[in-house]
C-alpha cells in the first residue's frame, strides 16, 4: 500500500479531518491532500511527526511493515496537546515531556 493511502486510512480511523491533521503538523490542508493523493511526499521530520501522532513506525507509514496498528481514536486531550505543541523543536518537545514527568512524580508524592 502507498504512503498516501496509509496516511488517509490512519487519519480516518482517528476521525481527523485533513485540516485537523494539517494543524497538528503545522502544515496546510493542501499538503495533506497532496500526501494522500500521492503527488507530494513529506520530508523526514514530517514523517516522524506523523508516526508520533498515529503511534506507528515510519516503516509502517512507508509500507515496509504490514502489521496494522491497533485502531483507537485520539482523545480530545490528545488532540489539544498535539495542536498546542505543533511547531516546537525536538528540544522544546523534550522539555514539555520532562515537565509532564515532573508533574506525574509530584502527584505520586
């Protein structure tokens, strides 16, 4: 299966519109449409972000792994986090993750 069809399947399984996915990736809706149509391919960084959003490997996105991911919907909280953190650098995302771990640790005390 081609990347565009895999992306469309994952997006529709998560009940996301092209616009919602585009916002999560800090891209235009047109980019998502072109990815799904197979006329444009994403760069490496975008592939990594897509794999994180859908919880699949880059190999799965590229059609190299045949095992389909478990079907599950993004919660509204997950969608909010994805939108709120779009455009952050890897270092900034790591800081967000570190803060979340700090909050979890503090809560356990």
